[in-house]
């Protein structure tokens, strides 16, 4: 498992325990984006470990690498979208003093996941090659 996957999972678990989670559309949408990111990162890990890199043909390596790049980009996009929903929630509702520590942990875990994802996959997170089928 990637450290980014663990960060997203931790942030999602903390968000699901947040008091207003079930009653606020923005928090639910943030949770959905985190779920998507977590699933994509898990799938990326499984795909990466599904082939023998040293013994595979170059065409197979190329195809798998392109698939992995797209997954990393989509996971990064979901993490960023989750952050936008959380920021919007904070701007509209604020955070009470009793919920402040839980909120800080949600944001810290998600920020760490984003940083780790960018460190692990670099350029794959910032650009996605579009395919044109002719």
C-alpha cells in the first residue's frame, strides 16, 4: 500500500466520524471524492504488482505504465476535489472549538496524502495524456 493511500484512508475515516458528516452535502461529496481516490490508489497498487516488470515485453510495460499514469492523475484530481469541498464547508459553516482537533486531523491527513502522491508519482499527477481513437 502506498503512503498516499493510507493518508486518504485515514482522512476518510476521520471525516466519517466528524459530527456533521451525515447531515451536510459538502462533507458527503468530500467523502465520496476521498473514496474514489482511495479506490484508485488501491487499484494502482494492484496493477503495479500484477506483472513481472523485468520479464514483460516492452509493449506490456508501456501499456501498464500509461494506465498507471492515468490512475495517479485521477486519484490526485479526486484528492484536490475533496479539499475544495472541505474548504467550501469551512468557509460556509466554520468549525466549533470542540471539533477543531478532528478537523485539523482530516485536513492534515489529506494534505499529507496529496504531498506523498506527488512525491511518489511526480509528473503523473499533474498531466494526463489524452487518447484519441481513430
